């Protein structure tokens, strides 16, 4: 997928995520810290050949 399309899709995802976050009541099933740590671990566990950048 060309960069311009990826950027457009990324913007759509960001707006959707912001909309969902702002619509919530402030109660979360998973804390931000747990989410960030999980994503960090996933990145560390992932083989370099599957990473785009």
C-alpha cells in the first residue's frame, strides 16, 4: 500500500479512536499502562523481518 494511502488510513483510525475515547465514561477494562506494556512486549517479541520500520 503506498505511503499516501497508509497515511490516510492512519488518520481515519486516529479519528475513530479519539471518537470512541471521548464517548466513554472514563471507566476502562484495561489500564493505559497495561496496554502500553503489552504493546512494548509484543514489539520486543516480534521478529525483525515482520517489522516495517
